């Protein structure tokens, strides 16, 4: 009756890969992944071409939840400025969780050090989509330079989540005033 | 007559640890480190308590060069604003190198995921010192809130170097205008 009983070997491997790489890094071994998922190595290699592909698939699977967690609902009546601030409010909230280690999509790219790795490609695309959200809202809000503002916002997002992840700082009292200054400078309504 | 001939096993191990962990990550094995340094494992363990301690020592050794690379000379007659911009100009220049993978002191902390690891502690201290530089210049420059400005500047620094390291963006045309907006908002001369 538990999730473990219901979920398939594939789902359990995806969950184990997402959880263990977030907690321990991309160097986590195939043995540890299979053990956590309760799946044999033979079964794993029948389902995934390699550990690299399992890791990429696990990030792909987390991408939808990431978008739901961070982005405002599409049908709201909030201003572009409020919709941008929503993302940073969500980041501040996520960063308050005790097991927060920063953005998994940034961490994977930093750890793999190989932008052609299948998991790096997935992570890169997820962050490109977040940048595109910022770009669209910047344009709707009348930013003087929407491209620059979108680059600034994803820079703040990645910098703040990285620094919160390593416990060097927290977004509280930092991210909101910084984003406010940048939105004001760009003339976003 | 080469550096290799002159340098001691300890120096070669420190160099190998710095080079290989920057290129490949903190998961690099003791065998690979010893091979690159031309030192036996037995000798390595006579010089360093563990790979963790070797890694910490290699970061410690790189800290001085990091400061020289980034910070302006102490005896210059430049304004606090110019001295802050100097650091970001240097970052942009460093990020243009083909083997740039972002800030090693940030990467190590993200990769290790353990703030009590000896190497994380060294890396954390190095970045705290850079934050303290920003804080001192912010105060000298008359910033309305020097603490906030210092937190903003190190956030930009870490975000920009991380994003440049994973080839998601480049500091060019991004960091200077962003820092300018923040310095203006804080009223720094």
C-alpha cells in the first residue's frame, strides 16, 4: 500500500537518482542507486543505457515539479513585476527547508564539468526555460532591455540558491531588495 | 631544470590536487592524484593525513594567488567604487580563459555538500574574505547599507562565475551594468 509497493522499478530508480545525487553529488555509485531503489543492476541496465542516462532522466522528471514550485499560475492577474517577485519568494521559501542544497540543475552542471553530458543538457534546458520566463515577463513589464534584465534575474537566482545551498548566506533580506533595484532600474511595472 | 625537478613531492601533490579537482571535481581518486604528482601513495599519506586534508591544503595554497588576481593593490589611489569594479573586471577577464570552470572555492563547497569538510572550511573562509573586502569598500564609499551591498556583490560574483563556468552565460555586458546599478542604488562614490 506504500508508494514503494505501487511504484515501478523505473520510478524507484528515478527517485533514488534524484534524491541521492542531490544529497551526495553526481559521483554516487550505481550500487548505491540500485540498493536505494531496490532494483538489481541487471534491471537498471535494462531500463537505462547508463548511469548518465538515468541521471538525465531523473532531472527531466523533476523539471515539471520545479516549474510548478517556482512559477506563478499562468491565469493570474498579477503584474509582470509581481510574477517575477513570485519566483524569488518561492526560492526564499525553498531555501528555508533544512535539506536545501541549492538548485539541483545548477549543481549537476557544476559537478559534471561537461556540458555535453546528457544530464547537463537537461539541466541547461531547464534553466534556459526559467530565463525565458524572466525574459517574457521583462518584456511584458516594459523593461528597457529585457535581455539584460533576464540575464540579471537568472544570475541572482543561481547566485542566491548556490550561496544558500552552501550555507554561506540566505535569500532573506537579500534577494527581494536586489531584484527590486534591478526591476526599478529597468523600469519594469 | 624544470619546475617538476625542483618542486618537492608536497608541492607536486598540492599542484595535482588543485589542477585535477578543478578540472574533474572533488571525486578525483588518490591514485590519479599520486600518478599526476609522481608520488607514491605511501609518500602521500606521510605528507597528508587524508585526501580531504590534501584537498584543503591545495585550496589554502591557491588562496593567495586568488587574492592577488582579484583584488586591487592596497596602495592605489582609486575610489572604493573603482576598487569594487576592479574585482569584477578581473572576474570577466578570468572567465574568458578557455579552461575557466567557475570559482574553485564555490565549486568545492557545492560538490562536497558538507560544510564541515576541511576543504569546505578553507573555501568558505576565502569567500568570507572577499565579502569582507566588499564590505570595507562599501563602507568607505558611503554605502547606505554596507552589509547589504557586500552580500549583493558576493552574490553577483558567485552567480556570475558559476554561470560562466557552466557556459550558461558570460560576465561580459552583464556584470558591470548590474554592479553599477547596485552601487548607484547604495549611493557608493
